[in-house]
């Protein structure tokens, strides 16, 4: 699951960088991608935190 999540994060990160260079940062598509990326990053952080806690 984490590999799939990291792949999706990377795809969105690249897409956001591309759009950020050609569009205003308040463009609705830029904001939408940014929000989706934030959600995935939060999900990944939670998954990593749970793994670290279960290690102990």
C-alpha cells in the first residue's frame, strides 16, 4: 500500500510543479491538486506513524 501511495504522491507532486509554473497558484486546478496531494501526504504520514508505533 505504501508503495502505491508514494507513487501517487510523486505523480501529483510533478503535476503540481508543472501547473504551478504555468498557472497562478490560485487557479482552481492547482488548488485541487494541492489539496489532493495534502490529503495523500497526511495519509502517508499516518501510515508511517502507525508502523513506527507498532515497532515498539
